[in-house]
């Protein structure tokens, strides 16, 4: 849709289009200067909101091996990992703010600070610690809020089935949504100036504690916000299409602007949100849902693609390395 109403304006734009089609646009920080003297960077050329999907393609390949690693780790190890990952976010604040890293490297090229900025903000380099913390958080949920279905004890490597045991989880996690959103509100109300001066920290993992509380609180399902708000029918519908809304908002707005105008068209502005909801629902219903069902069918039939074979190879390499390390 974006290409039909706003095709590439330069050879660089067209060269980057295949990367966007394959969700590879954010794998490397690719930038160039434009004829007007500006800077154009690959992750945000066509649909800027899709940059993190590109990052997730890389992380997806390492999800199963990393999950297997944390499956053998304790609650203390996972908690320390999340704290360490959160503290690691300060690295990007130090290196990214005011082009510090570019100065330390002695960069004289005009593109250099932009390449570093893109590498931090829109490539896997800037979010490895966030991904690791997410897997560790999932393990914390399993250790604190589930039990072995057969024995009633904590889950172990031999556990086959689990049941939710929310009454055993810490109160701060049971009410994680309330705690998380309250913390977020306090940050917005009381620490906005500090947030602005520490943009890279918050953008690249600084909100990790808040997100962990909200995610685990919602997963446990006892939090009042989860019970009374997230489980309501309107929120369930919005939940299914929310990411599609995020991905398509500027694409749809740009199409409307080009065909019907925007600045002086109050009708277009009024109808934009309803149109976005309908368009997002259509994308979810006739694109995302059938593809999800197809992937589920592949899994049930044991059909393996190149990604499955690559992930299996990574798992095998990880197992061999673990056995070798234990042998030493």
C-alpha cells in the first residue's frame, strides 16, 4: 500500500525495498545522504513502525536455544539477569547521548553519528539485553505462578504439564499491572525532565521493570486491571488488532492524505480512527489469522522450514557446548 502511493524517490529507496519486503531492513544500520542534504536510513523508509518486526526475526532464531538455557536456571539467576539487563541500558545512554561514541571513535564523516544512532535505536544490537530479559521474565512467571500438574510441586526439568497457581506468586507480581501502571504514571508525572535527558536509557530497556510487572501481572490474571479491563470484550477485540493498528497507522494516514487531503479535510480526520479500526480488523482477519492457522497446521504436521532447521542446529550446538562445559 505504501509503495503504491509513495514509491521510492531514489536509487537508495528502491535498493532498500527488498530488505523491507523480507523484514531485513533493521538488521544493519544502513544510511545515506540525500540530494537535498538530509540523511535517509533503511529502518524507517517505507513503514517505519515495522522496524522492530525486523529485529524480532533475528531474535526468533535464538528464542528456543535461549529458552532451553533459562529452563535450567533458578529464580535467583533469572532475577539477577533482569536487573543486569536493566542496568546495561545505561550503556546506550552513555554511548548514544550527544554523539559520545562518535566522538570517542574520532568519526569525522557526517553519516557516522547517524549510523551509530540507528544501530542503537533500530537494530538488534540495541535490544539483545531486552530480549534476554524477556525470556528470563517468562521463566520467573513459570517458577512463581505455576506448579507441576501431577505432583503439585514447583516445576522441574521432568515436568510434563503445569497448572496455574497464582496464590503462590508474590503479591507484587499478582498485582503487577497495578504496580506497573502506577510506577509508569509516577514517572510521567514526576520525572518527565529526567526522562527527556535520558532518552536512550528509557528507549532501550529503561522501562524494563515496569514492563515485567505488567506482563507477569497480566499473565497471572488476578490483577484487577486484568480482570475488569483487559478481559472485557472491547479490550479483547482491540487486543487482537492493536499491533496491526500500530503498524498501519501512518501508512493509512498517508494514503488518505494523498487521495483526499488532510490539513483542510476535517471529514478525513474525523473518519481516520474508525477507518483505521476497520482496516486493522480486515488485516488481522484475512491476513494475520489465516497465516497463523497455516503455521499451526505446519506445526501439527511436523513440516519444517529453513528457520526450523536453523533453530534446531543452534539447539544442537548449544547442547554440545553445555555438555563440553560440564565435562570441564
